[in-house]
């Protein structure tokens, strides 16, 4: 399993950046594992970043490809996010990034392959978060 811990960086990213990162997680990264989610842009117009993120996640969590796998990913993500003890918007973004990451292991993979897929998803998330942080002139420090 990878040692990448993006939760430590989330509180440093402005809410607009967290919004962008969340949207990427649920619309682009999740698509890699077959989750087709197209947010209803009309419902998101003129929302503050925190509300935008909450509505976006609410819509995404209603997408169910495999209820058992989705439920397990939610449990793992919830437990890990609780251990990170973030507050506010960073806590919500932490949960959804973990949830999407845990969707990556496909059925039938052995544990080593699953760990490799999760590590790859973590790396993608860190790269995207770094790109977004640079856009907002934020240096990611752990």
C-alpha cells in the first residue's frame, strides 16, 4: 500500500480548489472504473464552493455500479476519514477522495493487484491536487 496521504494537504487548499479537485475525482477519476456521473450543472450554478461540493458528492453517491463494492468502499473511506479528523470542507473532500480511490480495485484482483491500483489512484490524486494547488499559489506541505 502506498504512503501517500493527501488528507494532510487538503486544509491548505482554498475551497475553490477543493471544489475543482472534488469534481475531478467524481467525474474523471471515477470514470476510470466505470462510474458515469454527469452532474446537473443547473443545480450547481451560483453555489458557494462548500455547497457545490456537498451537492456534487450527494449526486455522485447515488450512482451505484455495484452496491456491495460501493458499500465496502464507503465503509473503508469513512473509517479512514474519521481517523484523519479533518473539519469542514476538507473532511468532506477527504472522504470522497478516499471513496473514489477504494473503488479502483476490480473484482477478481488479488490483494497485490488491488494495492497497486489503490496506489496508482492515490498518485493520480496527489498529482491533480498539486496541479490545482499551484493554480491557487499554494505550496503543499505535510
